[in-house]
């Protein structure tokens, strides 16, 4: 990660430093070769949020749930800044499908596949 990219990413991690060390950094590194830093961070945040909220496995402790909400809000803000509505909608649909499947709805493609598909299908 370049110094510029590090600074850019760090500015969006306020309140999420512990998550960065607990796997968000690895997720960011996974998505980064496929897209711009902001979108890679948004994808990593979405995936982290789903893990924190323990979708389909029971309710998490309130602090984990709120941290997951913070991740989703931050990801949404990052995507809004890209001004790519197609990407914003695709990420929202990925979260919807994952949440619906966790709630007993139709099974969904794994979240990571949905997010990578959204990234790759950018116009």
C-alpha cells in the first residue's frame, strides 16, 4: 500500500481500528487488486459488517451489532462518493440477498462473490 493510499484508507477507519487489525486489512487486500481503494474498502467493510452481525447464526452482542452498522454506513458513504449508482445498487442488493438468505429466505451466492461480481461489472 502506498503512503497516499494508506492515508486515504486511514481517514475512513475512525472507530474501526480494531476491526482493521482483526481481518478488515486482509479483506481490503483481497479486494484491492480488483478496484480502486475506496471501493475495495467499501467491499471489505460490507463483508466485515455481515461477519460482525452474525447473520443467520443468532443475535450478536449489541456492540458488535452497532459496529456492523457502522461498517455498513461507512461503506455506503464511500460508495456514494464514487458517484457510481450502479455500484451502490449492486452492493445494496448483495447485502439484501445475504440478509434474506440468513433470515431463511432463498439461498444466495456467497457475499464475496456478489461483491466481486458487482466490482467486475462496473460500466
